[in-house]
């Protein structure tokens, strides 16, 4: 709660959910690749439905992601569920 001179101005409730992108081919080769747009590995692609299912009943107001394909594809899958 925010207080000003003893009066409640506004109550704000927020939950922040952070999700790392699924495993990529570079992860499996133990490569450090930073901003390179690595593709999901087979194992990474297999985890996407699991992540989406875990978030199915969660009310999500906004999704923020980097422009990299590996993060954008997961964000789109979550947003369209």
C-alpha cells in the first residue's frame, strides 16, 4: 500500500513471471552465443507445450520478450493459448 499523510492512495498487486526460453541447439553443444539467434533443440521444442500448459490458467496482461526468435516463439505460444 502507498500511504500519504496516513491515507491510502492506491493498492497495487502485481505478479511478475519470468521464463527462460527452451533449450537450444547451441545450449546442447555447450556454446556461449549471447545474441545469436539459435534455434530450439528437439528437447527444447518438446518443452513448449508443457510451459504453455503450466500457464494456461494464469491471467497474463502483458508479455515482454526480446526480438530473438527463440524468445519470441515461446511468447507467441503462451499468448495464443
